[in-house]
């Protein structure tokens, strides 16, 4: 599967990427990759957008939209081939661009979540799911709650239903169904590596009541046995730490086949009740990497974390 990502921010309930509102299926990210690649090839020839437009018999505005990955652009093979020929692209670059172009037109298993787009899922979250499903490594710090990929259905129902009045019971059910579908990612033949650090409060808070919480903690112990999942606990006694401002994700993506160049730069995702930030500036990613390094340096190791999770689960079981 082709992989991709971005820099964007939430503005009035919409995800904004490079100044334009993204289409909800996330294929804009693939088009951005194609556009950047074509622009780089054009510049290598010393050709201006105006000259390229003349030779391709397109308007300069069209070339600009192509290179910007505009959602209105349809990357057809015949157009990609024409631009590759004009820019004297290598066979490797041509193959990559054609593969990426084909992916923008594909609606298959990777788009399972489209079934949920008529629910009240946050508009920015579908984009995150596409990024999550294409990542090679996911690092998540969660101070207050168990991550969605690791939640039981009962726990997910309890956390999705608060604050009361935000969404109705039917939408809670749909969102929980969606979350359970997301968890298929961890059952893939080649799943991403998921490294999670949980604040101690996340395992001690009685979400849904003692029985629900005991089952949730048992689920953490079960999932944590997977070689692709690591779960560590940041204890209360760790004191001040780099993750105190918010929960966050760091997503890293695989290299372009045959190269050491990542398909897209690392990405930080931070969400809230009403919005989300997607950050890929080097300084932003570096700041969150420092935060991650700090919380992992203070967290219990995996064995000690399992011991604490087990003890907390047994306390919930005893009621």
C-alpha cells in the first residue's frame, strides 16, 4: 500500500492543508506527493511553470494546481506519462508517479472507513485514520485514556459517551463500531509498530466501572504480548515531564521503495474535543520527539508496567 502525510491545522471544524480544505478520503495527501515530485522534476530541467504549460498545452494555472496537489486534479496515467517525458524522468521516478497516481483512483480495502462517513465522526479524524493505516511506526502518549487502538468495546462506549449531550446514543454506537474496525490495523500481516506510554491515571481511572476497567486492563496485557506492540506506564512519581501539555501521536512512514528517502516526513498529531493539529515542520516534530524521549526515560519498563497493570486490574476485580 502506498503511504503518505502533511502539515495542517483545524480551522472552524475543517482540516486545512496548505491553505485548501482537504477532501475527506485523504487522497489529497497522495496528490501532494505527486505534485511535489513533478515540481522537483520540472525544476531539475530548469523549466518554468509557464514553459511547461505551453509545451504540455495546459494553462499555467493547471500546472500550478497539479504541483499543489489540488483536490480537483485527476492524475490520469496519460498526463503523468506526458509530464515524465517532458521532464526526462527516470524509469524509477516514472514508475513511482504512475503507482501513486493509480492509488489516488483506488477505493478498496484501505477505504473501509468510508462506511462511517455519514456518522458524526469528527471531520478531521478520517484523515488521521488514513495516516495511521499507512504508518510504519506509531508512538503515542496518553495521559488520561487508553488509546483507541487498544480499547475494549465497553471501555470505548464509556469514554465516547462523555460529555453527555455532545452526541446521541446512536452516534456513540457508530463511533465505537468505527473504533473497533480501526483495530484491525494491529492484525495486519505487517502491522505498524505501536509504542504506547500511558499515564498512570489512564489505568487507575474507573472508566465504565470496575468490571469494565478490569476487562480493559486484561486486554492491555493480552495485546501487549504482540511483538508489534509495546505498552509502558508513566507513574505518578515520575514528577514533571515532557508530555504534560497534551496527549500526542508521532507517526513515521516507510521509505520510498529502493531508496532511503521516507515517503513522507514524520508527522505529529494532536487532537482535542473540537479540533486537531497535524504537524510536520522539522522543529515541531523535534519538539515532540524530545517530549517522547522524556516520558519514555521516566516510564516504567515493559515488565514493571505489566506488573503495575496486573496489580491495578486485580484491585478492580476485588471491587
